[in-house]
């Protein structure tokens, strides 16, 4: 670690935009989607911690939560600007970088994000206000830039040289995630980011990266690789302790592309959380074929109270088409195990993939009602660049005009082979209404509430739901 100070200033931002979860895998606008809370800018907190290790003063700002970007920029007067760029807000995000460069011409501008899986050299060539594009995991590429490593020697970046766009070799994924510093949570207002149910402050702990399944519509594997890289239980618990002791945070989202693929690691982490005596509550995700009763028991004892499952469809044909490699009975079994162990369930479904029909949507809605989970999200299929889905759409001409990702996962971007975008949108809204407006679901939810804060948050979610009509 370099303790030298005053090397300069680094400003790391989520640019002004609608509230958007800017994790590269997801990039979800939250306004139109139910039960999707804004998440803290954990990626920027990692990068800020790297900047501080390099001897720089760092500042983080999430402008989707408000603020005057140009005023803050001029007052802070940084040497480097690091911007998370997302596909749904790409043009406005890049416009923010242009404004920054016009305000401070000597500023070095750095863009990172999932769009640069495919749009990288062109981004440098077409945008003279952009100095660097980081492709892939950004921590060590940023470290090299800040430490003054010659541009041509920095893996994983694009940059401008003699009016040409240069692209260096890809940077290998970080094998040992324990070597990363903990996110710089002291640079954000943690109170901004709260659980959607009870309103308590929630932190994101990134416990693993990578997914071996390369699902048709998902960016997880292109962004984080096919090998699952897990942090050690000791390293994770040290970060949890810092959150509890320094920031009084006891609610966590254990973020990973796939949490419990390694059963031994999952059981070990849960046991060590139990042994630590930490009284925390956390949520995670699971595949429908990686959960068993013993694991669910251990997770509950360690504080897990909610697990999300990427169900995607209630049609086995659709699951097979997208290469999900799970069965409807796998899903039923996992839901049964989680319910038995008193862990709440959040199921995700996708409507509007290329093979979608009226019949497969109906199967999905009926299956969602059958599973009767605590929370659910119906997404409209969104072919983000870098996915197999995007390539399929291009080859099969499923896009009508230019694809607009501004309302990604809510308003359809493409048609299916049988359904128009307009029909997919109507079926999506029907699915939301038919699940959430059931008297049985409403009664069950009301009986589960334990505080006025929960009632208020569920009430506001209900108001948002009615907007879908």
C-alpha cells in the first residue's frame, strides 16, 4: 500500500440520470420496476479505495440521487474523473463527460462499464473528450493509470495516441479477490441506500465474481468470466465487521453472479458467520438446482432471510431454448426448501425472449402464481450488447429501428418471433397485475408486516404497482 498523500484528486461518479442500478450485469432502471431498490455505488467504492491506496484524494457522488455535477466538479477540481457508463443512459452519461472536459480541459476522463465490452476503440475515436476506456474489471487498470504506468503497458484499456484509438490486451480477471481493499464506504452517505421492505440501511458485500452458465440473455459471464472466484470467509467477515462496527450497518446484500455454486464454501461461510456472533441479516441469490435443505438451514441460522431465484420462465421449452439447464421441478423443489426454512423468496421472470408466445407467457404467469413467492419481478427481455441475445436479435432482425434501452427491462426493446413489442408490453403488465393483485397475496403480505415502516414501504410499492395498469 502506498501511503504517500496529495498526489492529486480522483472524482468517481454515477452521472445525472434516472435512478439506475449500474452494476454491469444488470443495469436496471428502478422507477418502472417493482421491488428494485437503488443500490450503493459499490464499484466506485472499490475504485476509490484503490485511488486512496495510490495516494490520491477521492470523492464519490451518485448523481441519480440528486446534486449539481458541474458545480461539484469545479469546486473539487480533480485531476481524474471516473464515470460508470450504462447502456440505458449511454448518451446522457457520455454527455456528462463531455461537459466535464469542457469545464476542466486538463481533466483526464476515464469511462468504465458494460457497454465497453463491445464499444471500446470506437468510443475513444468518436469522443475526443474521452481519454480512457476501461474494459472488464477496473480496479487494477485504474491503479496503473493513477500510478503513471505508460498507456501502452496498461492491460484492459483503450486510449488515444497520435489521433488513433489504441486497444491493449485484455486484463486477466483477478484470481484472488481477497487482495482488493474494502470498499470506501466513508465516501458515501450509506443512509441513502435502504432495504425496500423495512427501510433499514443496507450495504452490498461482493462475495464472488463469475458465472459458468453463460445464459442467453445475461451479461454475468461476459462481464465477470466463466470461473467463479470467491472471497475467503475470513475476508468477507472482516468486511462485515467493519460495516457493523464503523457504520452501524447490519443488513446486507451478498452480491454475486451465483452465490452457492460451491457448496462447501457456502456452508463454511455460514458457519463462520454463526461462530463470529455477528447479528446480521442478509440476502443472496441461488440457482434452482444448487440449493438443499442443509444449506438452507445453515443460511437461515447465519442470518439469511431472502433468496432470489432466476426462474426466467414457467415454460420448460423456453428454459431449454435459453440454455438455462434447469427444470420446472428443480425450481419447485428449491422454493419448497426455502419456504420450509422460513427464507423469503424473490423470483425473477423474463417475458419477451425470441421464442415467446401467448401460450408460454400464460405458462409463466400460472407458474409464478403456483410458486407464490414473497416478491417477484417480471422483466421484459432486453438484449444488452455483449449477450448472446443481442447477437441473435441482430441475426434474426427482431429489432424494429434503433434499439432504445432507456426503459430497459420494462418497456420492450425487441419483438419475439410471434409477438410484437406492443403485445409483449401488455402481457408484461398483465403478469404483474395478476400476481400482485390476488386477494390471497395481498392478505398474506399484510399479515406478514411487523412495523409501520414496513407498512409504509409496502403501501408505496402498491401505489407504484397501480401505475402499471
